[in-house]
């Protein structure tokens, strides 16, 4: 069980790095969206926030956090990301 918990923690840490992939890097929008899906499936992100990541998936230079803030849909997620 401890090993399984460690695996889940390691996976979450890796996905956290991916959701924070720098803007403008090739395929970064898709990378952030895939990681956002991970957090959505874990119940750590709402559907409206995930939708913003989906929209931004093909826009590598677009900051989904700015759009989330503008839409007012993911206050908890913005706080977790340190974007308020």
C-alpha cells in the first residue's frame, strides 16, 4: 500500500510539472491540457476550468490561467496555481 501511495504521489508531482509547462514551448498547450485532465479526473479541477485548458490545447502561447480568471470559473484552481 505504501508503494501504491508513493506511486500516486510521484504521478501527481509529474503531472503538476506538466500542467506548469512554460508558455510558448512546442506542444505545451497539449501537455498542459493532458495534465489538467489528470487533475480533473481526480476531482481537483472543475469542468469549466478543464474546458479552458481544452480550448488552449492548440494555442501554445496562450495562458489558460488568464482566461480562467476572466471567466471566473476556477477560483480554487487559480489559488492552487498561485495565480490570483
